[in-house]
C-alpha cells in the first residue's frame, strides 16, 4: 500500500471522528493551530502529517491516537475483504516477504 493511500485512510478517519463529534474544520484548525486548508488537506490525504501532528489532532478530537489508527485499519481491512482470492493470496505473500526481510534486519534481543 502506498503512503498516499495510508494518508487518505488516516485523513478519512479524522474526518469521520470530527463529524461524529459535530466539530467543524474551523474549530479543529483553531485547536491544533493550523489553517483551515491544512485540516482539509489532512482529511483528504493530500498532506502528510507527522506523528506529533496526529497526536495534536487526537487530543483536539479527544480520542486516543489508536482510535484513528484503528479506524484506518478497519478501512484497509474492508478493502482487503473486497479483493479476489487470488489478490488476497498475493497480498499475504508480499506481507510474508516483507515481514521475513524486516525480521532479519532487526537486532536480536538477548
């Protein structure tokens, strides 16, 4: 999955939570000290945000950052479930390759 897609999922999760809390973009922007355009760009996944900004937005929305990540995971899983069995298998194989590659690069815990 491309980082742009992840940005879009995170942005969609932020927008969903913001709307559930009946919070305007203007209010959220003022709470995190960014422009209205910045909030719109975050929500549309057009601008990447760092972990610090995600934490600020989470505080402003009064949710744990894990809630935003969990919402993002749910969206990604929904997309996965819509794939054909052949594509699901390809995804599983890619995950295994990446996991095994990463595992060999991690320092060993002694």
